[in-house]
C-alpha cells in the first residue's frame, strides 16, 4: 500500500522500511516563493519534501521576552539597514546590506568584543511567547505531502551570528570562557522555545549551526565543548517533549561521528561528500545507520545544478545502494537553499528513481 | 634565541604584542628592515603550511595574520620598494552580489604570508571595479571568490571584461569558492582554480613563479 509522503518520512526517521526510499528536497518558506508556483507544486506533489519553519526569529529565540521594546531596524541614508538592540548597559548595533535575498547579510555585527556580550547578557530574560502562525500555516499547507519541522539553532550559531564567522572563530581561542558563558545562557532560551512550541504542535525539529565548529575550521575538541554538550541538551529536550530531532550539519564531519552518536539525533543531513564535506555514504551507514536516519548526500551546487539526467539517476541509485537497505535513509541533496531550475528538475529525477528502484525490499 | 627567531616564533604563536615588541627590538638592534620583514613572512608561511596540512585550524591562521600585521605596522614607516623583495602584487575580491568573505580573507592572509603584496578589494565587487583595480595596480594575479552558484557567472564577466580592455594577457586569474571547480575554471578561461586557501598559495606560486 502506498504511504503518504509524511508517513514515508516518519518511517525512515524511525529506522524502518517504508514503502520506498523517500526523496526529500529541503525547503523553507522563502525558498518556495523563489521557486514560483509551478515548481513548488511539482516538488510538493512528486517528492517527499521536508520544510523547516522557524518558530520565532533568531533575535526572538535568543533574547526572548518583549522583543518589540528592545529590538528594531531602521533604514540608513546609504540604503543599508541598521539593527539595534537596547540593553540595560547600552545599545548594540549591527548593519545589514540589503541584497533582495532571504538572508540577512551583515556588514557590521552586534558583537565586537566581550563588552558587547556582557551587554547582551544584561538583558533580563523571560521566555518568549512563541509566534506559531507561520508554522501552523505551512503544516496545514504541506499536510501529508511532506513533513514540516520547527527550525531551531544551537547556541554556537548565536555566537557566530552575532560576532560574525571570522571573529567568532578567533574568540573561541582568545576568550573561550566568554563564549561558554554566552552558550550557557542561550541554551536555556533555546530549550524554552522547544518546550513551548512542542506544546503547540511542533512534532519534529531541525537543529542548525553545528557546522560553525566543523573540523574544517576548529579542532575536534572544540566541537565537543561548543556543540556536543549543547546540542545533546537540545536533542534530549526534544525527546522529552515526544518529538523527533533532526540534526543539520554542513561541511566535514567524519572525525566527529562518535560525537554525533553521543548527541543522539534521530536523523542527520546533508552528509556532504568531498569536496564540500568528507562523508562516504556507505561508511556513514555502517557507523551511524543503526541509530540515526541518514538524509542526503547528492551535492546541489556542484552536481544537481549542472548534471544531466543520466548522471543524476546513476548517483541516486548509488546512494540507495549505499544507505537504503534496512530503511533509515532518505535520498536528498545538500540543503543549499538555492532554487536553480535544473536543480529542481534533477530532484524530480531523483524522486522517479526512488519510485522505480527504491521500493522495499530493495532489489538494486 | 635571536630576536629574529623570537619574532618568527611570536608570529607562529599569534602573539601580536610580542611581535610588536620583537619588531621594535630588531630595529633597535639595527637589523635590516628586509630581514625583519622576511622573518614575519616566514612565520606566516609556517602557519600557512601547517594549515594546509590540517595541523592547525582557522583561529591559528587568523591570530598569526593579526600578529604579522602588528609587526608590519612597526615596519611601515621604513618600508620602501627597495627594502624587500616581493613576489608581486595580487588582487583579491569576492564577486558582485556575494558577501561571503572568510575564504577570501584566509587566502589573503596565506598569500601575504607567501611574500606577495595583496590588495583586498573586499566583497560584492562590481566587474568595473575589478577592471579599474587591475589597471591601477598591475597585479600578477587576480583572485576571485564566489560562494553561490548564482554569483559565479560574475567571474566569467570579469574575464570577458579583461579581454575587452586588452588586459587579459597581463594578469593571471585564479578562482575559488564552494560551487567553483576546475571544470568551471576551464569553461570560463581562468588560469587556475584553488579548492582551499592552502592550495590557493600553491596556485599563485605556480602561475607567477612557475613552481
């Protein structure tokens, strides 16, 4: 009997064999706007789409409370956006260059040094009243044709976001205690969002930010200090609320597999192969497949945006052979967030491969 | 240990206050500016090699670069073209529409550490700005970075613009960034592609020095 996309994905997350291997492009609300109606409908109808919706903006999650009183944006004379957070110890300033993209491009970050972190931590915290409208709207819209997850970032993402990637990396060496103080404060706020949003209907969570401490940029021991401790708490909180924890991590992660197993998520993506990452899917299946559902691993930027149908079919079959046996695998890309038409056409090719060659029991 | 050896070690350990101290001490000892400069470069080059070999990580490179610049600031009033042998000028920038910079910045630090004068054009650099900079600085190499498939085409535009202006054979073009690969470099007529900062230095040396 054919399952719905939602059922198919949930069986894969539970490390069971669904009717066939799911094929799941990853999207988020702005991504569907950029795709346009035609492609959006095709992707939703023909794949088992995963959609991540934030339950509150980054500022709302990390600051909490009555955000309207302390956080605002203004347009500057040169057309940029000035972002201001008022704190008991004085304001924090950042500058965004508008590009028409869905991403906020910061050209000046809130945190320049430790005094800015102290200012941020001086803001009295109270749990946020979670804005759930967007989540419910998308959950209803996607329905059984995919799965909508709440998106939450780990505390190290906050540090990287507010310092900027480069300065954040420097601060991990020159002022580690300050970073830890920040992470210790933010993790409580993150867990509050999870608990409150879970009560209001979020059943699965996508956790982002681990790649800010990948082994491309930091030694493995700092991944343990900045990611494992906090992300494990996030996963445990999600599980206590009866939810599914989906860990997202770009970049190199092979040397961190034992740490990821310790964090204990139910699923992980995008498992990037070289050159973006260092994952061989068959090896990942052997090391993690009995505990974690694997999602990915076909590169969107270098492959799906340029490859022809035959190449995509070949790679899709390779992935299914490598990780599909026994269930617990979802064929996917590398969550680039980009919407090149050829990439979308290739996702439809991948979905066809799953329909023709991904039925359980696998015969590939 | 000599002051020069201490200076190099201070760059390697990323200690900018010590680098400043040793650079000033070296001047007090009336050491040649070029010797002091080369010691700074040697320290940065050492870190660059270790980074390429995955023995150190991005923070060590950032700290060494900042330390090296602390030393360069001490020498700046005394530096003239004749004092140091440099390998040439390299321009670097992230293409128009793209605001990613950490990869570009790492390449900048490593290429400086390899003894080149590097001019940083920044991020979101329009094509005409790349062309004006090539005309002004007459670099040996132009390095372009893009992290999105949507901004990569700007690299081809710059190369075409260089040809139109009669500048293409005067500068080598090396490209890099997550969506970029050798195939794309060949397609648009770039002279080289570097998959990461460590190999960018090798590529610059290859096109400039033939090594």
